[in-house]
C-alpha cells in the first residue's frame, strides 16, 4: 500500500476504532488535568536524554563496536562507522557525506585517535545540519501577524497532537493562537482538535465533517485577523482518496489563505513520525513535491531507535527541523537544538 493509502472496508472499520481511541486518548488527558488519575499524562516532563534513549543506546553500541580494540581511525574503522551510521537510520547519502568529511579530517590531521572520534563526528554532523538551515534562532517570525502555520503530513504521524502541544506552549508564552480544523476528511479529526483547543485554552474555527477544507482555512485566517491573533495553525488531512487530491487540496488551502494574508502560509510544517525510520524519507519526498515544505517536526522519537532519521531527512531535503516530539505530554514537544540533539546522541 502506498503511503497515502487506499482503504478497503476492513481497513476503514479498523480506522474507525482507532479514531474513537484517539478521541478517548485526548479526553483521558483532559480528565487527567481535571485531577483524575491517568497514567499516560502523569509525571515529569521528558528530558531529551530520556526521550532519545533508545536511539542513543543503539548508536553508542554500534560505534563502540566499530572502534573496539582500535586506537587510530583507519579505513577499517571508517567502514565500520559507515555501517553503524547507516543502520542507525541516518540514511545512505547522509552517511556518505559524514564519512567523506571524516576522511578529509583523517587526511588532514594524519593521526586521528578513536578517542577523538565522537567529538569530531559531532562537529561534522553539526556542520551538516547547519548547511541544511538549522540555525539556532527563534522558530517563528512573530512580526508577521497573524503568523500562519499549515501542518501537513501522512495520517497518524502526530499532526493534531503536535498542533495541540504547540498551541499550548505558544499560549503559555502569551501568544494569541487560533486553530483551524481543516482535516474535514476523517470523522473524529475535528473532535480531536476541539479537545486540544480546550486543553490549550485557545480558539478554534471549524465546520462540519466533509466541508471544504480550504473554506475552513479561509475562515480561520480571517478570524485570526479580526481577533488580532498572533498565530493561526491549520490542521490538514493526512490522507485523501488519492495523492493527486491531496496535492490539489494543499495548493487550494494555500491559495485561499493568501486572499486574506498575501504571504501566507509563513510556515508549512511537515510532521514526520520518527519511529517509521526510512519511510519518513519517502514521506518527505512526496510532500516536498506536493507543497513548499519550510520546516520539519519529527515525532515519536521516544520509544524508537530510529532517531537518526532527523539528521538524514534534514540533510537530504535541506529543510530545517524545528521541533521534535519525545513523548505524549504537552511539554514533550521540544524546539530542535542541533547541538543538544547531537550531543545527546553521540556523547
Ligand atoms: N510517544 C509519542 N506519541 C506521540 C507523539 N506525537 C504524537 N503521538 C501519538 O501519535 C498518535 C497519532 O497522533 P495524531 O496527532 O492523531 O496524528 P495525526 O497525524 O493528526 O493523524 P490523522 O489525523 O489520522 O492524520 C496519538 O496517539 C499521539 O498521542 C510523540 O512525540 N511521542
Ligand atoms: Mg489529525
């Protein structure tokens, strides 16, 4: 099945059950906030080290094997590092970029000890992410008012959840946020976003299921202007009847929003599920064809050893990563800081 999926009846039934579960999940979290005990939403905010634990352990393990018994970085070590990086879901091309950089370092420094390897790997990967536009600045330009964000991505990757977390965090920072429920394709999608809007304490613009997504997006941007909001975030459908429809719809949503705010959307945020590893590359490829993706959010990095995709996708598509999701709590959506991220994985 293609990544945009064609669904038979059976799959649809399974989807319905999943939808119901999603709304239940969101409700559970809401209940938790009202003081009832719910396991998922409890506890401390996840630290970066904790969230990336599985990827870190996997990379550490593989790199340790690559240099075991070796004091100098030679061709054999480089080969083993290459293998280690590829099997950490960084991707073949990005791994080759990294290896070429290491080779250049080895040639230049003549004697490169394996003890220095981690530091040098970190430096080179940081450089690579720099080149992909991951400079450490404010994620959004709030001088544009309203700042229009359109969230796109395949179904189930965490679009709505990421929007909810982002809305809550922005609201906490004192921003006025409006959500637009432009996923009118899936039955429970609007309800799910409504729950998030209540949870975050922000306004939402919606119509009933099946209505025109572009019309919802238009209303949302219009309402943001009227209410003098700082940010408007548009949720979009992850799947339509086919890929062409999806591309056309994203274009239509864009065009319609521009009637209200001529340079909208200011950000097209592609959400990718980090736990799907290499499949994330395919998704990035499809969506960059369909629309001008300006930034990435990589979710579900907790509980996966495939976190290397963050580096690979950003490098391959030259798109900055702005957020990473490392858990289900509101605080578990983190601004991506390349230095912190790399250090957490390699040190
Ligand atoms: N562990 C973990 N789960 C996450 C993270 N982000 C999202 N999820 C979960 O992923 C599931 C799907 O998230 P949604 O936000 O509904 O995904 P979506 O892309 O909006 O899906 P559709 O509306 O069907 O296209 C939910 O159960 C979320 O709780 C994360 O960073 N970590
Ligand atoms: Mg959704």
